[in-house]
C-alpha cells in the first residue's frame, strides 16, 4: 500500500432521448470523450431520457442535472 488514494470517479451521463438526440447530444458526447482523455477520473456514458426535454440537450455530472448544454459550457464546468 502506497498511502495514495485514487481520485473519485466523476460521472458524466449524456442524454440521448429523442429530443436531446435531435438537439446535438452527439456534440456533447464527443466533447465529454475528449475531456475524458485529459481527465482520467472522468467516466462518460450515454443514457436514456433525463426527462427535461424542453431544455435539451441535457447531461448529468455527478448527479447534478445541466440543461441547454453546449460543448463550451461543458468544458467550463469540467475543467474550470
């Protein structure tokens, strides 16, 4: 045992429900994957509808919902 603790995993769930998919959720997923390559503590997954269709595209980061997301906003909240 080295005495070091691993960094907690940060979970990004990108909504791929019908409305978010039409509103460029793929752009969020691609940005999240790019950020993951620089931040090994980041886990990125697609998920079903997050039930905020009027405000998509949506994602969840560590259990907190973010609506009306864009790739540049994701960069700001992941790596401030």
